[in-house]
């Protein structure tokens, strides 16, 4: 079976990999390496040609996207000029590859995706797009910690998740895998000493952001894809080549804290050292107390304004 030079072996499941850190990111390369080295899967890659962190579920609507073949050993890979959701949509459409993948994996992201950060995440969106189109999917993230983590940890994270990937594909083949959710997996910083898998739920952890006025884009810290700040003492002294025109104001995001809720949630379990497995959907239901409030509130609004109109 061949399309665009892609040859698919019919006796192995097809796994397609995407991400939001870009096709050259070490997390994606590590995941592909582990999948290929296992000799169990046909591996396809359809990933952004540059970093697209925190673009959420944005899509390219008006313009064409380009897809360029990229050499990745053991896989058939394309770098795409669109977002993670674009890459997944294209990759499962049969326009680029001849077959729809059995499983889409988005990752491995540099930085965890827990709590409210899931809303911002391009990594999670890559998996969600597959789910919306009826293709089983998983998003995977590694809780990268500056000064403690190194690129080899992505290999270890991929190896730690390989049993989950294989088990999912067994259920898919048996047609017993649930179609009403997709999985978000986060791997702890100290992956060598992880405590095993834990089923969790999405919590409400979130980085508290603020804005700071600057005179150039080089001033202040750099926001990383991990939603943390990289501060450099030299950054304040770089040239102002990217300064705004005199009638513009420049502002940069900065992290001002982290809100964490207690309980058996994804973020808390990850910090305890577990590989967290969190089923997600695509609906955004309000919590029950919000529904109850507006159930009482809305009829009164209609009555008040209809009376006022008279």
C-alpha cells in the first residue's frame, strides 16, 4: 500500500505521531525512536515545521498548508506549516497518507499538561482533533524541569509509556476500546523512579500570569513551552532591534505563581511521582452548582426585561 512514497505493512498497526514543539523537538524524536525500535508498528509523523506551543486547538482556515518530507529513520514523516490540530487533521484525512492511523499520539511535550493548562495545550489539541474525528488518540507530556532534566529523559518517558500504547492497540484491534474519550498522559520529572500508572482526573491547577511593559522583545525572561520563565542576566542588555515603533507599547507575559488544588487530580498525582492517565472529552460542561444557579437566574431575567419593555 503506497501513497506519496509511503509503504505500509499490513500486519502491523499504524501509529501517527504529532506534537506542538515542532518536528525537530527531542520529545517527538525520542517517541518515534522508541516506537520504531520496538518493531511493532508502522510509524507515521505529521508534525508542525516549527514550535507551536500553547496554540490550543487553533486551525488554519483560509490558507493552504505545506507538507515537506523529512528524513526520520524508520518512519515516514512530513513537516507541516500548520498547527497541531492541522497536522492531525491532515494526517488522518487520507490526503497525505494512504491509510487512517489506528492510533494518534501527540507528544512527547516538553513540560506537563495538567489542570487548566490542557485548555492552552497544542499537544492535547493534536490528540483531541483525532478524537473529534473518531480516531483513538493519546497526548503525552514529560514534566521537564530545568537543571534536572535532560533529553535522554524523553527516551525513558516513551519507554515507560510503551506498555500503555501497546495495550491500547490491543483493545482497538478487539474493537473494545472506548470511543467517548481520549487519554492525556503525563510523566513525572524523575521518570526512572516513577511510582507506576495512576488513573486521575483533570484538576484546576494553573500558572498565574501577568504582564510587564518592556522596551524590546529581548528584555526580561523568555517564556518557555513549559509555561515557566527562563531568566538570563544578559537578556536585558541585548540590542533593541525588535523594539516597537515609537507609537506602540510592548508587553511580555510573566509567570507570577501557581495555583494548585489538593486532591487526587492529575497535577498532584504527577508531583507525587506517578505517570498520570487522564481520560478527557471535548465538551466544556459547567460544574453542577453553576448550572443550578443559572437555572434559577435565567427565568427571572426574561421576566424582568419583558416587563421593562412594556
